[in-house]
C-alpha cells in the first residue's frame, strides 16, 4: 500500500527530503504523497523513512491504494529501472 499524510501534518519539512522516490511534495495545506511513486521505501530501506522521521505520526497506510510487497517491489523496479537481471545460461 502507498502511504498518505493526514491533515495532522504540521509542515515541519522533514519527510520530503527523506523520500527516495520523490513521492512527497507540498500540497495545498500540508504535505502529500503521490501513491504512484510511493513504494513504502521497498527496494531502498527496511522501513518507510517518512514514517520513521515524522514527529507527529501522521503518515498511515493509504487504504485507497492497497498493494502487496511484490507489487511495491515491481513499482520500485519500474521507477528506478533496477529490475533484476536474468542470469546467463551456462553452455555445456
């Protein structure tokens, strides 16, 4: 699932630079997360960095964007172009 930022956000500016996918940006009133870019840091880190650093705990899972870990990994690979390379076959 992608994450989301609730209206409890205090605009402290700490989450945006932590996002490895550039999914966080300033919205009309508070920060927002682009669900098409959010991988919950899958492929980069073990835990979502924005959640780890948020001082007010306003970054829950977005129920409108349900994704499994394999789906998040596929999104990471699409965003980074870092798909696993197939192993060359061995000639005998």
